[in-house]
């Protein structure tokens, strides 16, 4: 499918979420700024969100993408929970991206849960923007 | 063939927006009044340091941040650090503890013992400090919204060890306003949170005179993206907010200002940071003297820990962080700090290994004992460039403070998200500059190694810790006197609802082995919870 270019096209909507108790939100906010700069609609959840709250926000906001930002080391259980919750609710149309302090060795496990892509610390902002444009654009 | 022209010097603009010339001379500081602006170390305006002899008399305190897993594991690491020559402790708590949640709280599930030690009741803190002579060390409790509770537990431990409160030394971080800007461990709304800080200050000034009741952290604001100027300006605005809260209670500025501590960051341009600290000392002295009419010179001193530097470390080529750490330590020593701590080389991605923590400690010790940093006070003082830059930084910090005050002060700036927005935009600008190569980071955008081995050693996380901790909590709940707990909590609620200082009721509650979560719930019932503005 081709990406539409008409001005009436819906902008890509991204929920940037901070699950759990981790308070490191600089990375999440930097990515949010970059996506906004790229013309996307960004909904930032704020800190200390439960997985249920994040999924509800994504559904209510009709988001195309959920971006989880995790620095505490709890990325495996939290991402698993998110993917399970999405499945439970029958939500299958959302790209799920995970960012933060993610060791290389955990990337495979995250993808096996159904996470679309992982952008650990050091990822390039332009790569994240391009990835979302390409993947979310394809869905439309 | 033409000879290539000699290269024009690159234009240098510091992160704080100050343009730097290739050469400085006497004409650049001819308007600087030595007595008024620089003066002697240990004398107003303290530009050169807060003590007359600084490190010639005593080296800086070395205090690495540590704590993980259970109280017992942390106790082992504390003892080991003290054996290695560390002179003070800086306690890391896990996130549930920092947010006032017990280990059996569903929200705590994945986080028990992960980034620090788990504390549910007084029993845990007793174990953490078992066989550690509290009167001989100073302890920093890195906790904010529930600092009052942790201080109460620490004082209860001291009491049990037979140490009078007036001999207890240390600091509670207890700086809630910076939590709303960066770091993110907030619970209650802004106003009641500031009241709790006031309660701790008032209590300490009357009962624990050697304890620093709060440490204002420019550090985390800088780590969240702020420039060095914003770091200082926001920290000072926060400190001013707390001072005003305490003055409302009838305390005089000289009753507590001498116990105010600060925590600042050390990564970035070496000269800019050194000038930041010298300018900060001068400006803070002026604020406390002129705005708050302090009489005691000690009240005017900017007492600080200058350390960390996490924001400058890289995941790429992590061993380079050992070298960065050494340069940051040099910045810290040239800044005239009272306490130094370094992020360890592996801290960009994990809790420091024992080896990494030891390298950090040795880095500071080498600087103190081998390099001449203790030979003479403020060795960079009088440098044309440094004195000029100190002056420029002071002006910039004052301008930035004015901006905050013009939009209604720190509390309003945080509630509206203005400050968070300023900081996150700055973080974005810096990240863009790093990714475009405008700001050089070795190993990230210059001298990048393609074949880099990225797998490194991670601090192992033991999921059994949570189970163990939950069992322990259940046991203590079964053993304690429920009646006593209920009464203590009811008393605390009454105090929280009135204007009574909460510290005595909190002490009573922790001694009855009420849990941190139970105490926090009382505060939540009375104060409510913070609603975060978007802040982008």
C-alpha cells in the first residue's frame, strides 16, 4: 500500500509511555520532541503509568504507535505485560517500540513477545522517525 | 601550489551561551574588584571556597552512591566501601521505597531491590546499618517525597545503637521540587510536599543539629538536559522556595541556612563547570546575605557535593568513561566541593560492579594524594579567563533566575510545566547536536569503532529478593503490636491534617514498625497526589 500524501491525511499518532516506577523521562521527552518535529501527533502519558493505563490511552487516542521508555531494568516483564494486555483486548493494529537502557542480549526476547522494534540508548532520532514513518505509513 | 592558509580558530560558544575568545588578558578583568568579587577563601563572597584552607586542611569527602537488593546485601557493600577508605555512605533505595510503596504492593512487583535496597519497616534499616558505627560516619539518604519517614527510621536506628541524635551526621536529599523536573520520584502535590520539607528542617534544627535536612539538586536538573546556567539558577530558586517555607514558621535564616546542602553535576566543558561553581558560590552568598539578611557567614556558604557526571558517560566504548571520570573528578576538585562522588564507568548501563566502584574511589584518592590538588587553595583563582568566565556565568545565572521569577516563581513554573518544558527542550537540542556531530562525543560521533563489542557485564538482578522481602514483611506485620501501629497512624493523620510538625508522629509510627507504605498512605489520604503537567 502506498503512503497517502493528501493534506487531509491523518497524522501518525504516537503514545509515548513511561510504565512502572522509573522516573527517567529525559529520553522519552527527547524522542517526543523529535516525533513532534517530524509532524507526528505525540501523546505523552507522564510518569508512573500502569500497563492498563497505557493500553487504554493508546486505544482511546487511536494511536498508531506505542513507545515504551524503560531505564530501570524491568523492560522484559513490563513489555511482556503490555503485549499480553494488547492481545487480551484484541488490539493488534499498533506498532510497539521499546526504548531506554536495554541490553543487546534482551532485544531478541522483546521481539519474541511481539515488540516491533527496540531502540536502546544511543539510537539515532532520525532512525526512529524513519522507522515509524515507514511502518506506520504502510498500515494506512 | 598554494600554501594552505593557517586555520581560523573555531568559534567557541559554551553550553550556557557564552562566547569564548582565544586569548584573555588583564583588560578582561580590569573592572573586577578583587576584594568584593573574589576575596579570600573562607570569607564573603566565598568565590574561592568556603573554608580558609580548604583541601590543605582536609580532603574532600568521598561518598559513592550504593545500595541494592536486600538490606543485608547492602550492609555488606557498605562495610566493604568503608574498609576501602570511603568516609561516608550514600544510600540507594529501590524505586518502591523511594515512592513510599511496600514490597507487597502490586505496583512494586518488578522493582523490589532493583535499583537500590528495599526498605519496608525499621527492621530493614536496622539490618542495613548493623555493626556500622553511625556516630563515626555521615550518611546521605537519597530519598525525597518520603524523606521524613526515612530520616525517622535512621534516627530510630541511631537511638537503638545508643547514639544521641545530636551526634548523628548526614543528609536527607529531601528535595521534592527537582523531582518534578527530573528524576521523577514524586508522590504528593507541590504545596504539601514543601510543607513536609519544612517539617524536616524545623525538626532537625531543634533535634539533629549536625544533619543537613535537604540537599538541593541542580544535579538531576542538569542530567535531565538543563545547561549549567539553568542547573544553578533552578537550584537556587528551589532553595529560595524552601527557605521561604521555613521562615514562615518563625525560624530565623541563621537558624538553618548553614545546614542547607547542594548537589551539582560535573560533566561538560571543564572551564565552564569550574566557573559555574565559583560563580554559584558568590551568587548564593549574596542571595542569603542580601535577600534574607543573614548575619552568620556560615549561612551564606554554598556547601555542596559536586559529582556524578552520568550525563557525560557513554554506552559506547565504556572504558573511556574511566578517563572521563578522572577529568570530572578534576573539575570537582577545582570547583572547591566539600564532597565528591563519581559515576562509575559502567553506570551508563548498569548498577556499578565492585570493580567499577573501586576504580571510581581510587580515581578520587589518586587526585587527592598524588596530583597536588591539596597543595594550595583555588589554584585557578586569578586566571584571566576563569575570573572573566566566573563573572559571565554569575550574570547568566541571575538572568535565568529572573526569568523564573517573572513567570511566577518555582512552584508555579513546575505546576504549569514551564520548567519541565525548558529542560526537556534543552535536552532535545543537545541530543540533536550530538547526533549531528556539532557537539563531539568520542566513541559516539567521533572515533567510532565499528567492530565494537557491545556486550558488557550487567549487575545481576535477583527476583528472589522480592519474595524474600515480602515474606519478611509478612512476618514483621504478624509480630508487631497492631494496636500500637493503629494508634500511631491515627496520630500521624491528625498531625498531617493540622499544622503540627509530622516528624514526632512519624517517629512514633516507624518505631511501632508501621510500614513505609502505611505511613505514605496516610499522607496520600490527607494530601492527595500530584498531577503531572505535560512538560514538553
